[in-house]
């Protein structure tokens, strides 16, 4: 996709609501658009908006095999609430077995390289399968979430996956997200009530203190600059 096209999108949607952004791209790409949810607060907002439009969207999630019970709970509630199908992708069994038998069950604590290997097998490879044949990918990313996302825009070209990435909540604050959840009575992961502001795999996520960075509880033993799993490469 040409840079000019991306620039036009970002100019067009500057100041637009997430609903207007999603409505436009849902109409434009139809079944060639997909939305990946991890059932975090931002993703729950987008799921509610998509469901309320009445338009079809390929909603999917990546199950790494190391998720919190609370994540499965909100997954069930979300499917029941909105009467939607959420496709679940699992990692390759043989690759997981080889990785664990070679490096150990909690290999990610020992090095960034080990952690990225685990993320690649449990997440990134699944995402490639989920996005195969798609032209646009909707995410719940926000600029203020971390230093690795400060330069993101509403519309971006994703070189790693070869498609348009759409970030409808790009300029929203965490307060706006939670105001929307309360206003629309949206199901959310109860770990958020226990200090978990960003939720991923159970052994790599912990609660954070008041005033800490949103993603301080993700891979807390690493430097902030390396805290991406490979799904969102910049």
C-alpha cells in the first residue's frame, strides 16, 4: 500500500470516533478484514462496536496454552452476550513439545531470545495462519500503552504480515476505554480489578502498582524497549 494512501486515511480519520473508523473499513473490506482479540479492555470495546454495527467481521483469538482462567471466563461471557463466533487458533503441538523439552517449561525467564522463541511459537505463527488471505487487520492498540507504540497511527502498513493494520483506539486514553466499558456494561476480564492493566499469558503477566506504566506487568524482567511479542513489530 502506498504511503500516500495511508496518509490520506490518517488525515481522513483524524478526530473520528472508533465507530466511524470501524464502520468505514468494515464496509470497504468485508470478509477480507479480521479483528484479533485477547479479551483485554480495549479489545472488548472494539468487539462491542463491531457487534453493534450488525456487520460481519472475522473475529479471532490466539490461545497460547498459558492463559489465565479469567480470560476464558470473559471469552465465554463475550460470545454469549453478543451471539458471535470467535475463531480460536492454537499453537502447533509438535513445536511446543520440542521447545519445552529442549529449553524447559518456563524458558522465557532466562533470556529475551528464549521469550521471543516462546512468543513466536505460541502466538506469531498462529497469527500468520489467522491472517492468511486477509487484507486488513483491526487491533486494540493505543499510543499511550508503551514506548514501543508511541509512533503508531490509525492506519499503518504491516510489513511482517503484508496487510493494512487499523488501530481505531489509537488516540484514546485508558480513561476513555473504561468510561466506554462502564457506559455500555461491557464484560471485562476481572483481573483488571486486581491491578492487571495489560493481560497476556499467565506466567508473563502480573499486577502493577498505581502510577506504573500500563505494560509494566508484561515481561517485567525485561527492558521496556523489548516488550513486544512479535505480533506488533515496528
